C-alpha cells in the first residue's frame, strides 16, 4: 500500500462457475429503457444431510435431462485386470437376464389388477349404501312405531277426555255432546222399535222410550245446575282477577311494561277481601277479622247495598260469638259473598269494573247495536246474535238457538268449533291480516266439510273428523273456502312443505280440488262484500301509538267485535 492517505490494493479471486444465474427480478428505467436486474449470489446452496433414503432416482425423472457441474471433493479410480495386475473374481456374480415380458402381456396384467381393485372398491361402496339404507329403514320403522304409539295415546286420551266430558260436564260444549249422544241413542232405539214391533206393542215401546228420554234429560238438567254453580264461582274469580290486573303495554324496546293505577289497586283490595270471605276452614278469630275488614270497606259508601252487607256481617259476627256451628252459617255466608260480589261489580264502588261489565254505563252507547230477538222477545246487543255468511236479517239470539237445538236437532258442533279455532290460530300466527277466516262461522265450516269435501280426506279418504284439518291449498294466498283442502293432520304437515302443488300432485287430483273450490266459491260468494266492509271499518278505526298500545286480543278478533254485524250481513245479502 502507499503512504498516508494513499490507496490500498486488494487481491480479489474470481471463480468462474459454469452455471446460469437465476433471474430474481428487477426494474426498467422509464426514460432510457435500460433494464436493471437484481444481483444473485455465486455460492452454491447448502447441501442437506443425507437421510439414508434415496430421494432421486432416474426412473422418477422426466425424459428431458440436464447436466449439473459441481466440484468433486474426493478423487476415485478404477482398476481392471491386465498383465502384471491380478484381480480375484471370487466375489463376482454372473447376472443373466430373465424372461422378457411383452407390452401386451404387461397391459393385461395391469388391467387384471385394476379390475380386482375396482371389484373391492365397488363392493365397499355397495356395502356402505346398503348400510345406509338399512339405517334409514330402521329409523323409518322406529318413527312409524313412535307415530303408532303417539296416535294410540292421542286416541286413548281423546276417548278418556270424551268420557270425562260425558260423566262430568262443565261447559256448554260438554252439554251439547250429551244432548247429541242422547239424540243418537234415541234414533237407534226408535229404529229398533220400528223394526221389531208394531201396533200396540210399538206404542208401548215408544212411551217407555219417551219416559227414558225424559229421565235422561232430567239427569242432564241436574248436571247443568251443578256446573252452573261451579262456573259461577269461576266467573266471579275471573272477573275480579281481570279488574285487579295491572295496565300492560309494549315499550319501545319490545318489553312489556306493567303499571298499577289507583283503580287497579282498589280492585285488588276488593279481590283479596272476596277471596278471604269465601275461604273455608278459617278459625273464629280469623273469620271475625275478615268480617271487620269487610265492614270497614263497605262503610265508605252509604246505600241500601252497603247497609244490607253491614247488617249481615253484624249478624254473622254475633252468631260466631255465640258459638254457632259453621254449617248453620253456610247460607248466611253465601248471601254475604253474593252481595259483596255485587258490590265489586258496581262501577261506583269499583271503577275498574266499568271496563269489564257487559252492560255499558253510558246510555248513548247502550242504544247502539241493539236488536230484537223474535223468539225470546228481548232487545239484546249485536254480540248476542250469531250470523252466518248467508244471513239476510237478525233472527234469533244465541241462547234461543241453543235451546232450539237441544230441543229438536241436538247437533254437536264441537268438532267444527275446534277445527275453526285451529284455522284461526294458524292464520293469526302467519300475521298476514287475513279476514275471511274470521267471517266463517261454525255452520259454514260444517257445510264446507260435509257438503264440499264429503267429511273425508281428499287424499286418503279418512273420515275421522278429529284427525282432519282444513289447510291452505296454495300456501302463498290467504285461507278461504276456495283456497283450502281437507286432509289428515299428517298429510297436512306434508302438504304445507310443498312449493308447487300443481307439480306435486297429479292432474286428475288437481282438477278435482279445483272443482270443489268452484263449488265453495259459488256458495260463499257473499263473503267478498263482508270482507270489503271489514276493510273499510278497519281503515276508519283510529290508530294507536306503539308506546301506548295495550296488550289485547288479536286485531282480527277485536275488529270483528267492533263491526256492525247487521250491516255486514245486509251488504253480504
């Protein structure tokens, strides 16, 4: 090297390697167009340690080969036998070529092996498919057994419920069932008498039959008295619970908000007092405390009703102090509870009762929607009249129709009533504002089932009414008499899963259903006008804000109760 500040010579050894440098990318100058490549290292890659397994074989290489130059680290040499050099051949092996295999034989052998593999593969697939079918069949058999057990249990429960309804009737439907069973029994006995007897014997048998029928009617009447007493007590409790219920509405977040008002608190106080005075098994001191609370409550108002209650309370308190037996006070306690219930139903003493009593307190409201019943000669509200889609005038009230039915035809509409309720509940769940289904009455549904669909399933001809259901034919449209089909419950569930009924069923079946739809549409043609009338009534109703909306019944049922039934029937006629 030179002096201070001078340069220094460095010897650089360049090794020329005969290998093509890899292209690692680069860039091109936009103005001059000169290309610049990225530099590559000239060192060889690190050799991986041997694993003892031959990784590269010539048989696995492609046809195209290439040479690669590398530095040899160890020199090796070979030696042949020649003059002056002896090499032993004791360890040498003589290799003889085997039998040659032609290409045709090779391909046959490969094909044979492939067929063997395909045989085992297809056998495995077939076994898997058969096992899947066996599992499906097992699941199907198990489902059928469960369905059979379920249907049998439902039938047994239904028979048990029917037997209990006949032995312990409680509601109007139960007594309709009893009268219907009585009529069926009378008709069977009458047929037997007409078939086996004649002349005086027939008259005697008819008289005996009439006496038996009268005895059965008297027995049903006794059951009605017991049921009326029980239902009266239940109705009183239901009324008091309804008046004491807090105000409820749906809040902005979707939750239900409840609030007690002074009126509901007053109703709750009266309900607790009524439950206390009707409670049995109280001791004498406890009964006296209840009577004292009742007396202090009713003395807040001075009228004939409260004075009667106070007089009876004082009388019972005096008899209790004298040690009179509780059985002797049963009639007096019934009078006290009856008068106090009347006190609770008076809006002057219980303001919340005005929202639940049937007779409105406003005379102007009382004068509207009042009609005359030609049978019982009474003026009744429109809600006491049952009108079908073909009614042209307001005729007999519900009570007169029930009395006439029990005296003459004795028909039971329980099945059709349950079927109609199920249809209405299903349509309510869909929330599509269907109105026609709420115009159909029980008699209309009976005509639809018996006359249009012949009281049997359109598919399986099953005639068990308890297992039948009227569902939508086209599930994309609202339910209507001309858009329904009578099927069993299992068939109905499968039918509602169909997307296109025209493609799912045969042409003959579709034509049969459409023909019955035409018959139903011709019979229920007046229902169109009634539905339009309901729409106009709904448009005229005032809107209620969502934050102040009370939780009530469905909008369709509320609309029907507010609709003028006589006007709707006049328009329909």
